C-alpha cells in the first residue's frame, strides 16, 4: 500500500488546528489559525461560524503543504471540537442565523432560572447527567430562538439546523448532505437522554426547542460523509470520526477501559474517568456524559471541571508581577523552602466540586517570616495539583473503581516540578505523553481505525510517556493534603 496520511482537525475555542499523521500514527505536521473572540460589554462571547469553517479549510491546505505530501495521499479525516458552543443555521441556505454562542457565555442564565422555578431542574439532571446550566448548548439555542427575529417560526417549520460546532462543520464540509453529530457531543448539549440514548423531547420542551431541527446522532467512528474540501481534493475523503475535544483527548490518551483517567491542564482543567458501559451518577457534583460510541460499544465518563489551574500562573505573572514567565514560576516553586506551610486557594469565582460554594473567595494562608516570593509562587503552583487530587479522590470514592495512574496533557505538564508533585500528592503514577495534540490525535486515530488504516491495538504503542512515580512518604502526603483541606475550609463561606 502506498504511503497514506490521516488528517485530524481540532476546532478549539481559540483557533483551529490541522494535524497530519503517517501510517504509523506519528505526527508529521501541524498548522494553526486563530479566529476572532467576539466579546461585548455584557461579557457575552461569540464566534463567527463562517470564519471557523473558512479556517478549517485553510488549515487543512496549510498542513498538507507544510508536510510536503500529495493531497491524494489523505485517506480519511477526524474532527474534534470545542464542546457546548452552539450554532444555529438555515437548513436551505446553510447560513448562520446568528453567531455561534461560545461555551463560556452565560447569557442563557435567565432561561435556566425559569426552568428551575418551574421545578424541572432535577428532571434535567437525571435525564441528561448534567446540572441545569447556561454552560451547555440547550440554553444557548433557546436564547437564539427567543431573541433572533424569525428563528422560532423557522424552527417550528423545521427550516433550521442547530447543534454543536462538529455538526456545523460536517454539514458544510459535505455541502449540506449530512447533518450529523456524535454521542460525545450530543451528551454535552443538555438535550440528550443519557440512558435512552436519544434526544429528550421532555427536556427540549422545557427549553422550548423543537427536536426536528436537531442532528442525527451517530457513533463517534461512523462515516459522517465525504468531503472534497470545497473542490480542493481531486477525490472525496471520508470524515470517519467526530469527538468532543475532551473525549478526543481521552481516546488519544488510550483511556479506553474502565478505571482509566486523564486530566487536561489548560486555563482550567478537565478530569475525565472512563466508567465503562454503564453510567455512574455523582452525588457531589461531578457530571455524567458519554465518552463515545466506538466499535459499536457505548462508554460513559464521570467528569470534573476546575476553573483555575493554568490561569493561576497567568495571574501571578500579569496581576501580581511575582514572575515574568511561566517557566520562572515553576523554577521558583522547585527552589522554594520545602518547610514553608503557605497554601493558596484559587477561589476567584467560588469553588466547584467537591465543595460547591459559589461565594468562596481566594486566599493565601500559613504565611510566616520564612515566606517569600518563591514560597508564594510554590503555593500557587501546588494549588493546581491539590485541585486535581480533590477530583480524582471524589471519582475514586463515587465510582468504586481502582485508579492505577493518571494520564495528563496540556501546557503545564511541561513542568517537571508540577508533575512530580502531582504524582507525590496523588499517590499514583502520573504519565505525560511526548506530544500535546491529543484531542485532534484522538479523532484522527479513531478515523484511521474506523476506515481500516490503523490497527486499534497497535496504533497507540508508539506513544512515549514520561512517568512520575510518587516518592513522598504516606505520612507526609497526608500531612500536606490535610493542610490543603484546612486552607479550603477557611476560604468557604457556606461550610
């Protein structure tokens, strides 16, 4: 067989990546294009769906040119995408009726409060696995139907399409022939029944969203249609996988079996545990979603999200001016006095799981005369690891699964200090892969496997991982973590 390449497109909040993998699954090239962040005086956040589509076409052409391959060698492609961001467009013209409303945008809060006041919040959580929130797609779509002239009437007549960014890209890439999404993205809309595995007409009714304009839900490794990329390709290639970005990273980390857990460190952090073919519902605020449907099998996840991890280092740099670079922060943390007892709780906008106090405020505590710049920086860096431990411990407790290691990705994983401390305070090995493009890689691998180009058991074996084993004695680990819990209690308003 001549050389072939599998294409991954990772459409994220800040931009779009095109990434190419060879027949052995190795990354050979990557190109990026950013898009405008449209933010108004109310703090509403939007993206232009047409710009995202144009950038998708452009980065694919960019990456093929950069890699120096023949475009005829592209065998299949997969898409990973920012989750929850909602797009509504005209079914006939393919034109958006409004900008995409980004997952960060909370303009649907009044809609959620209305549903809560009507007594439906628990039904929403029970059916969808997600707490009623403007964070998810349903409230964003409902807002568009309520506020864009003619949108509701068109929806009632079935003349609109609405969904997440993946369904928009599939629709446009296939020239309107296919309006499809996958199980992972559907489960993040707050409109999909988590156990019946179909759009939930009752919940959609609460939001005033007609179900006839929702996408067909397919296996994550289905053939979502073929594309010539606006005629750039001489022959069409199949879009053979679609995954939400966190789910793509879970697959890319090869966390395909129950009890496997990964953490993505970014501005905030997503911790995701594969719980297997049956959902586990949290009593302490973790959410339940679908990991994917791949190879004919459904997998569920428990997920915990942390608002402030990598952004804590940005705060040290931009606002406190304690460090000039992110690298300096991690270097100072490693050089700090290990006997210092300073803790930092980054409750800038309250605390989420497992504390759930929206009025909690951030604080430094334990400061003494031995506390200096390095010690304060260390406390901030350490807070990232402590928050991950909070979520992992909660997952372990609620799932009953034995968690043997934590697989991690994201920019902060480049810090050997943070990764070693994470392994020390967690008590299980932390594994860092040798590449960071895991969301797009997961989608590309799933596509390559589904299209018959990759072997599912062989393709992950080339990934090299650096392992950070916990070296800290059990008593010391308990002492430090108990100190963190005490610091958090001081930050809580409603304990």
